[in-house]
């Protein structure tokens, strides 16, 4: 039965019409054996699915709407947005080129940069616009997760509709996602997961239909996910787990049948598993390339902790404790924090022993019950595997764990809990209505905790004070509070907070850099230089601190040392207009105008609206020993441009000199 001229069928709402129009997604979800169903049956099934996905989307959006009232926070938002000339260039050719070819902020995630550029172009520096995009992306992820769970359950019926809804609802409302959604900088989490879930949907269609175009769609979506953030870098392994259960494409338990409706399935066939691995070689290749690029970018930015900072022998016990900590904050998310300081653990620590025992016990139970409850093993391995890149074996930053790292792993834990608890409730004889009531209560409780947690992201001050309330020796919280005092002009309070932050963590380079800047503003240059020296010894690739160190040396008149530091800083801050402007100015002061010209040309290229830089370039061109006609003409154009846009006396003098 067709719908024409915008008329709706009796008893069919507008949401059904919208669902019916979503042809592409409908095809993605429609099982091949359902194609012969009657129109009325297919209509009802599709309508129900999209109606549930529709309400999950709005559940997440309504809950996170509180984030729209939040401001930018002084934790990475300035580097990513407020002071980022690439983002503030909008979707220009130069900005797009830089997004794909540079390691801005020690990362390579061009799609994330492009989304932030689009937000800036649409909303300027109004934070609600950036928050809105994050919230909408999270809502879409919640709906896509539900639709994917439906698609992989169509053939196998391993999950009931109630179980699917609960897994997706927990994802939509769980408070550990607040950091990924309410923090604008973490756009990369929600964007990468969007494409990751689309890849999972395409994979489900690929496996059930055997069509090459769905394999290509799966690979493309995975590549886009990696271009947003390597959060889903373990996706090829996740797909193998999904093919183990619920798709049952292969099985490592002899005698257990796989799903005959999927291509290349067999009975406990080792070859079927190897075939599943080999056919995913493009995905594994993309994953490997992403790991290499990410490690390179973060090492270039000085974010990777060396083995002298965190010994290799300490990383494994730390990782085991981190797994235990992640389970704890997922099950009991009452005291979430923006920053969890790292602790050094030894194998003999009771905490490590208990955590190791827990991991071994749960893994052993999953393996033992893999025939009866394969979902337990699949969900548990999803959790263990997707956390591997963030668990601390390769240590990036100085945190032990982070809420944002659970954005994808929580799906596996929730699946495992749903399968395990369903089995227990079956034994206990709990009715379906009782289970529904329990699910609703859990979702409501989690929603309340999430609403409260979102409020802590309203401002930098609320974020800092909440962090210190949860973890009093949190150096990051003291640093953020120092920034708040600094901006408010309370310099003594700011200095005290920065000092406490360094007491808890002497390697806190951000806090040390902020303290040195504060000291420079008070003409306490020697103290500032000492902090710069210590900070750069601890983190030599911290380009921002090195640039500030060069500025301080230039201010002291130590031009030779300043130029050495500028040259080193330029290797890490290739897209910093401020650095190139200061570097070129110092070259002019040192009598090296010829060398200053290309540096200042780069500064003008990066910040074409900066009139001060244009004046300095014009001065360098005129002061150059080889003041050839082309350079004089270029200086004349620059001076004329500045004179036309301002009442600069210096521009008038340079214009006369050029004429």
C-alpha cells in the first residue's frame, strides 16, 4: 500500500511516515528473508523500530539539553576553539588543508576539526552551538546503537526487544558519557562513534547479504571514524566478536552450530574463523595505519609518557587496576571526576591482586559458560578489547583513567550484564512486567545522576570545584581553579593554586607554564625563566611553553638564546601565527631582516587579518639589505593596506619610505 500526496493512512502517525521515507536506513535494517513479507507486516515492524529509535534519540537530547547552558571551559577548549586560528578560519581551503596535513594539538583527527570549523562558521564563539552539535550526535548514537542491536538480532533472536531497548537506553543516559558530550573538546568521541556505529550497521548487512557494496560501506565508515578519532580502532576485532555472537557466523566450540543464513558459516570450523579474519584485512590495515599516525602525532606533541616517567614494569599493574576502576565507575557512577591522578602500583599491592583476581574470574566464567551464555563472553571481551588502546600500556597524559574512554566499552559491559542478569531473573521467576519496572527504575536513576553531573560542566570554576570535591589532591582541579582566579585578576590566589598543583604533580607542564606567565606579568622574570627551564627539561616537545620561554628571553634582551628557542618551538607550532610574528620580530631586532621575511610571511599567511604582523613584514622588507623592487612593492602594498584599515602612524611612515 502506497502513501501519496502527503496523505496518511488511518491509524498511522507522522512518525511512521518519516520512518517510511528513510529508505536507505530501512534497507540497512531489513533482513533479507523479510523481503517477502506482506506490506502491512513490514510496515508495522519498521514503524516500531524507528519509533523506539526516535524516542531514544529524544531521551538523550532532552537529558543533555542542560549542557546547552554551559560555557567553554579552560581545559583544552582554548586550544581547540577559542585560540585556534585554524578552527576560526571556518571551512576555508587553508583551514581544511591544515586539518588534514598537520598534527594540531598533538592529534590527527581532520573530521573533528572540520566539524568544529562548521560550528564556528554557523555559531561563531557562542558555546551553545558547539554543545548542541555534541548533544545531537550523542542522540544519534543512541538511536543507531538501538538500530544496530535490532539488525543483528533479526536473524538470531539472541536478544529480546526489551533487552535491546535497555542496552541502548543505558548508553543514552549513563553519566560516564557526560565528559564526552558536555565537554566541547571531546567532539571527537561522539563523532567517531557515529561513524563506528554506521560501520557496524553496514557490517551486519554485509554478513547477512554477502554483498560487496556493504563491505565497502563498512570499510568507508570505519575510515571516517578513524578520521574523527581512533576511538574505534579495535573495530575489526569487535566485528569478529559480533560474528561469534549474536550473528553466530563462526564458533570456537566444536559441535555448536553457526547461523546457516550467513555466508561462509560452518560447524565449529577453524577455517570459517580464519576466513572471517582474512576478509577484514582492509579494516586491520586501516587500524594499523591509524595507530601509527596517532602515536606519531602524540609523540610529536610530547604527550606520550616515556618509560623513564612511567616504567614499563609499572604499566601492566596500573592497567589491571584501571580495568577494575572502570568497572567500578560504570556500576556505581556516583562520584565521577574530570581527572583521576595516576598512582604507581606494584604487583604486590592488594589492589592489584584483587583486580587481577576479578579479571581472571570473570574471564574464566565467560569461557566456561560460552555455550549457554555466549553473550557474556562477547560483552566482556568487547569491554576488555576496546579499552586496550586507552588502558595505559601506551601512556598518554598523566591521568590514570578517564570517563570519556568508556564511551564505546560501556556497550560491551551492558550487553554482558543484560545477558547475565536475564539468566538470573529467569531462575528467580521474575515476570516481564517486573523486569520492565526494574529497567525503568535503573534508567531513571542513571538519568538523575547524569543531569547532576552535567551541571558540573557549566563553567571552569564549577568543573574545578567538583573535581577537588571528589579528589582533593587533584592537581588538575587546582590548575583549573588557578586559571579562574587568574582571569578574575586574583593573582595571589591563582599563584597559590598553581603552586599546589605543582606540589601534587611537579610534571604538570600546563600548570607550570601558567605560573610562569603569571610571574612574567608581575615582572618576576627570573622566577618565570626557572619554571620554563624546569618545564622544558620534563617535557622538551611542549611547543607553547618553549615559545613563551623564547618571549621571556627576548624581553630580557637575550636575543640569541631567544632565537634558538623560537626555532625549536617552530618545529612544534608550525601553524601558530603568534609564534611566527614574535619570531620574525626578534629576528628584526637582531638585525636579521632577510631571515625575518619568510617567517613573517608565514605569520601573515596564518593570520591575514593581523595588521600588526603586516606592518612588521613591511618593515622587514624595507630594512632588508637586498631591498629589491619586488620587496619594496610588497612593502608598499602591505603599508597601504594597513593605512586604509587603521589610523596607524607607523603605516604612514612606512608608506612614505616605500614610495
